[in-house]
């Protein structure tokens, strides 16, 4: 454990709840730090249920392709806490993060604050002190009362696909959840949004209108679609762009790339060029989003198998994954699924099961709040077999199933354990 991660563990004692959506504690902590949120480079603020991380990856890649220095704040991390903070293109060092966390902790003076809030405050402190041209800021949960929603006037906002998730915090209707996500919309600031269900679209449009924020809706104001040649074609009122294939696989990534492009074109910084957009779309990287694994875990499978990893974990993510699976019908597909407690496992699995040659339920020993294997089996209607772990599942698939693709999915926490296992085995 790094020094920064040790501090994060200690900070858990400052508030009895892991999640407590409010801006009061955050505003107090930032005031004690001298309001770093008022001294940031231009911000693109990204909310949504699915696709936030990928959209952030496209934003970062486009900015860097244009030669810009890009800060990034995302969550959760997969293996190391430092993954959440990127300073001007480089992951934050342990020394930098430790110093910022210690300063934020000292200025907070023992007042109640959640771990996410104080780490966000520390990140904003770093972002205010290291020169950059763009800050890509991902919402942690919801939007309206999320700790990141302290930037008074971002350059642009973006709202990716909204679906049912985190209902215990955001409400149990799609419209209510969309209202929370749309809380990042600011007066006069353009907001790019992807395709939404009617209830979510209505809520977002209403809030944008109330705040006088230009709303750029997929299908109405912009389009980004796959072409027969395998690339993408983006079009809006400014014109069309023919782009190379997105570096992130899956048909749903056309929308995430499009949201990023629409947000940037609405902001229209001087450095944004068509060449930068094309290069960024082709270069974006984001782990555990249909990521091909080629290391130690893949080596445990016999010849003829491929190993893939995806962190999707809710109903919307299940549909997004399922949209990609017809392109994999050329070979058997073996799903290895582990989920977090409280997730709608049946809704996630339902669109995937028709494509699966085999389905295995797993729960890694270190996986945060891992759903019991028997609950995943039940959610699958008895189709899934118990792993019970990834290693045991891969061993059985290698022995008993026809060669094909193995897709580990269902949880970002499971994805973190898988990537951790790869790193340990390869060390």
C-alpha cells in the first residue's frame, strides 16, 4: 500500500458514511484550501450512468492529440488509487498525492467529510497548481450533489447514457435519476448528451431550458455513426468529419466519442482541429472496457482462446455489451460474471445470456462487496455454473468448453481484481 492509499484508509474515519450526497462539506473544505476550484484550467464536466469513463478518455485523447496539457479526474480506480488523478498528461505521483491529501486533511481540521469529498478536494488543489489547458472532470455519483459539482462555469458539460443504477441514492425513476445527472448543467454552458430514453431526455431538456444552457442532443443536433469501412462519421451544424475506427471497441463507443466531440465543438477552443479529433478518436485508451488481456491469465487458457475484460455492471451496460456480441458470433462465447451486491444482476445478464455458450458465476476473495455466487446463479435462471473464482472458472473452461472468447464482466471491482492478478503474476 502506498503512502497516499494509507492516508485514504485513515480518512474513512472522518465520516460514518461512504456516500452522503451534499455539497456543504465540500464547499467548507474548499474554502479552507483557498478555493482551488476557482483557479482551474477550462473544465469539461462529464456525468451519466454508462460511458462516462470512455467519454473522458476520448476528451483526453483529443486534447493531447492537439498538443494540450490535460488534467483528468475519474473514479473509481481499478488497481491503484493514483489512477484517479492525471496531472498534465501524467499519473499523479505518490509524493504529490500524499502531500495534497495531507494538506486537505489538515485544513479540514477533523470536520466530517466523506473520503470521496476530501480526495476530490485534494485533486482540485493539485489541478489548480499544475498548469494545464484542459481539465476532464468525471462525476463520481449522480451530479447535482456530487463533490465534483463545485465548478461554477465549466467550458462545457456532457451527459452520457442514463439508466437505472444507484437507486438507493438517486431515486427509483429514470426521470429522477436524470434530474440528478443534469445537476451539472450550468447557465449558458453548452451540454452535449447522448441518446436517452424519453423520460430521461425530457428531464435533461427541461433543466437545460430552465438554465439557458444550449443542449446538443444526439440524433437532433449531432450524429456519430459507424461507416461501412469500419470508421466513424460525425456530423453537426458545423459540418461532417470522417474519422478512423474508435480505439475503444464496441458500437456504443461511437456515441461516447460523439458526445466528446460535440462537447468540444460547442466549447470551440482555438486548439481544436479536425486532425486532433481524428487522432484522438483513434488513440483513446481506457482499461476494462472490452479490453483484450494478453498476459498471465490469458496464458492459462489453451490455444484458440481469447480473454477479454469489461467493467460494465448495470442494465444499460448489459445492453451496450450485447450490442457488440453479434460481431462475436463467429466463435463460442464464454461469460465469466462477478457482480457487486445490490446490483440488478438479472437485468445485466438478460441481454447477454442468448449469446453465451457457457456462463460462469464468480466472486473473487478481494472483490469489494462481491455478490455471492449463488445469487448470480439464481439471477441467471440457473444457467450459470459456479466458478467460484476467476482462476477456477478459466481452468474449467479451458478443460471442458470449445475454444472461443472468454469475457470476464459484471463489476469494475472484479475488473480491478483481474488486472491486479495479471500484474502480480507478471511481476
